[in-house]
C-alpha cells in the first residue's frame, strides 16, 4: 500500500524535474502525451481496418481485400513515425529528468563545501 510519505516524495521529485510550465521537460511531456493520444486513435482505426479486411475475405471480394491491404500499407508510415516519436521523446525526457536530478543533488551535496568537510574533517568516512 502506498502511504502519504510516498506521495510527498513523488511531489518533491516532480517539482525538481519539472520546475515550471515553460521548461523543456514539460514540453516533452506534453508532446509525449499528444503522441500517445494519436497512437491510441491510430490503434482504433487499425482495428476497424483489420475488421474490414476480414470482412472482405469472408465476402470473397478480392478488389475490396486489395484495397484494404493497401490501406494497411499506408497506415504503416504514420504509425511507424508516431511510435518512433514516442520512443524518441520518452528517452529525451528520461535524459532530461536524470540531468535535472543529478544537478539538483550535486548542488545540494557540494553546497557550502560539504564534500570537503566530509572527506577531510570526519575520520569515520
């Protein structure tokens, strides 16, 4: 079960990786969301076309079958572009998140020479 502490920590992390609405990470997230919606719509359309292909086979209508197969070939081009875009933006978002988190923790760790103090003044470490 997820408790309140978990959600507080998630909220803190989100504030670190998406500091405002004009940052590049927010734009990547919006683009990824739009691509996901587009892919969902394309999946619905694909299911409809597949059903029509099967219907043409059952009706033994070769002309309709060829036309539907041609539609499937045309579908492959935007489908591959959307899937590649989703992959690209999800990786871009992951790299941006890692960069922001790394910078945040480096700044917090190296602030006021904590690193020097830990390494040189504390003999336990």
